[in-house]
């Protein structure tokens, strides 16, 4: 039986403006990006909430990719909406408007067939909800999670409690500095490691990522993309490729994580080349393999 | 006979303030950093100007490292002084004061024994002077150069003329964007390549560097340093290791350049761990090799 991967997070509609143009009512959300990305590596079980305005078509797209949507709950009201712009800086979204809608009262409840999932990704939601989901999983083999500046700011104790229970934290450079209080990224990653997780991945956008694993360090550049069309979801797509690969291999050692990060990097590079998850949905294993080889080539001596 | 490497640039005294402290009358200058770094790889021939205040001790230090100083001219007046601070940003110096002194009227004249040097590095000086030096070299095998925002701004035509005559331009990310008018670094490097040089290296500070060589691309992270004491001279030290290695091997292909950049990265990492060139002067081949291996390890899958 294949290992499977549980993800809890958001499903949303985005209104995105970038230097390449804009897209309204664009399918988004951390759990959606993560699921589509991870689905190229392993079966995915999705936990999220949608409103009554969410088209069946997108659920069909998920199911076609071996993504179990029995944990995708429909509630009365509107789906989560986010409006943002990358016009001034492709590396950082400027949030113009956030309407949580049905997401505001989201209390994830795992369907029974989700409860023994061995690999878990807690996408960026309130750390109390992340903890709550984790408590519903029987004996997970590997738990990774994401977070954001908001939770570091207003829910730090819950986040610190969560960090003691997970294997890997994935966060971006600004968040790593904020959480650790250190301006050097290696020092920041090590400080976060001492808060609990065996491994910490710091995402540096166009500059790639770094991994601290026990006493080892790994640094990988981003796959070079000349025209970034829409960076939305890059981090979740990266996480999807990374944890998806780990789940597929069923191994969580340093060398497995290194390769996993390269797959995460590849998935993120495809994603930013187009709006929404247009590129992810049309992707093939061959394209992923070819770009993985190319990433190794351009980063190897 | 060993290949040798000609460098023209500045020799200076710096007054540097960083988060780690400050250093007055600190030995600096592009040609000094470059020479000390390159001297671990090949014999160096230095062209620069100093004032009557420059201590013989520093010349002795250069000579001990197989750096020929017959092109280091002493003029009446004071040596070039630069005062800068990295207190707000370790990645970018804030210039507080520049006193060119004897450097202001510097007209480099190559001693006869310099004129057939096969490898040439034109450190960051007025591109008209870079062109003038280049004309004095008989038939160089490989010419690399650096530049800065000032020359891109006020001497662009001379710089463009120079670019047609060199093999490799090394510049930082901000300069690459400014010179090319492109915000994406890969696009910027390719655009600069189309101005003349076969190869372009873009330095990204703590994020490493990238190389565009013909149609190939190579990306290498920086060697991770937790405490950067003084970033002054990092770029010139990087160039010294890079071109020094190229000179030592006598080969200028893609694979040679990749390895060369790794050596440049290693040399720069040592340099930023201490003020001035204190670390470079005490360095050993064994330490360089060990860190080179470590850089390969942390950046390899």
C-alpha cells in the first residue's frame, strides 16, 4: 500500500495582480496548492472548508489527481477570498483584502479514514487548529508544518507548543528571523531547531532554501525562472513537492530531505510560471524529472 | 613556468564600522584584497598607487605571498581613504567619506615584466583606466573585470567599450540590474553577456552567485557564515579566489569556472569572518581545501 499524506489548510479564491497582469476568482489556498503539488508523488488526503459558491469542477480536478476530498467540507456562505498584489515586489505579496468567510469558523474534523495517515502537513493556519488536527491523527510517522508572521505575533505560545510535536518546520526567511530573533538565517534555523523540530527549512524565495537537519546543513538555489508570472502559492507548492517526495519514499533521513527539497524547488518553479495552479494541473512526471535533472546540473560542480 | 595574474585596482585604508565593532586605518582596497586572495593560487602582479604614509610592513606582507609589487607606485601625498558602515545592512556598505588622495591622479603604467601577463583582472576603477591598462598588456589569455554603479552611471560608453574586450565581467546583483535594465538576474546576466563578455558572474552576497557562460548557467550558494564581522572586500576576495584558480589551472572552460567560483566563495567566506584582511593573511591551503570540500558537501544532493 502506498503511504499517504494528510494536509490541512485553506482553499480560497484569489484576486491577484502581478507585473504580468491580473486574475480574478483564481483558485488558491495553501491546501489546494499543496495537494496539487504533492499529488504527483503520493496519494493526498485533504482537510479544508469551502463555501456554497465553490464549483464542483475544482473538486473533480482534485479527485482526478488521487486527492481524497472526503475531508473537504462545504458550509453555507462564501469561500475564503484573498486579494493581493506583487506589483512592487515579486518576492512579497502585499495583501489588499482578506475575507475569511466560511474559513473564519473552520474546525477541522478528520474523517475516520484519515486518522491513521502516516505523513502530515499542517499548512499555515492558527497553531491551535494545527495542534487540534495533530491530536486527531493516531500515530503519525512524520509531521511537517508551516506558519506565518501573524501567528508568531499573536499565538506564539501555541506555536511553541506545536513545535515540540513536529519533525519539520518550513517557513520563509522573514518568519525565521522573527520567530528566532536572529538576523542570520543559519543561526535562526538552528535556534528554531532547538525549539523542537529535528529539521527546519528556510525558504528564501528567488534565492532558494536551506535545510538544517540535526547537525547537518544543506543549501539549494532556486530553479532559475526568467519570468515569474504569479508567485502565489509558491511556498505551499514547494512544501507539496518536498513532503510529497518524503511520503513517496517513506524515508525521512538527511539525504531523503535534500532530494525532497530539490523536488519542492522544481514544483515551485513550475507554479510561478503561470497564474493560480494552471501549471500544476497540466504538469507531467516527465517534465518534473527533466527539470529536477536540470536543477541538479546547474547547481553541481 | 607558472601562469601569473595581473591586477590593477586600489590600495586603501578603511575606517569600517560593523555590528561587530569598528576598525580604523584598516588595510583595504580592491587590489589588496584581490592580491592576497589570489596569491594562494598563483603568482600575482599588482598595479596600484600608495601615498608616502603607506607602511613598508604591508608591502612586505604582499611580497611574502609571491605578490610582485614592482607596479605598486609610491606618490607624494596620502593613500586612498574610505570610511563606511554596515551597521544598518551587512549586505551593503553605507559610504560615509571617500578621500581619493593619491588615487585621484592615478595613471597606471605597467612595468615591462608585467606586459606579457596571461591572466588579467581589472578591479573596480574608472573604465577608461581599465581600457588603458588592457592596452598595455601584449596578448592576454583571459581578462576579467569588475565595475560599480558610479561607472554605469557616468561612464557607460567607456564601460560598454571595455565589455567588448573582456572574457568575464564580475558584478553584484544591483549593478547587474542597473547595467542591463532588467530586474530578473538571469535575464540581466544574459543581457550583459550580449554586450560582449563570454561569461558573467553575478554576486548576490549572502545568497551566493550565479554564472552565465555561453548558453550554460551555474548557481552556487554562499558558504554559510553565522557571524559576518566585516564584509569589506568580500567581492574582491571572491574575484581573487575565482581568477586565481583559473590562472592556476590555465583553463577557462565552464567546468573550470564553476570550480573557480567555489574557490572564490570559500575565500570570501574566510574574509568576512574578520576585519580587514586579517583572515586572508593567516590562511593556509589546508583550510581552503577543507572549506571547499565542505561547500561542495552542503550544496550537493
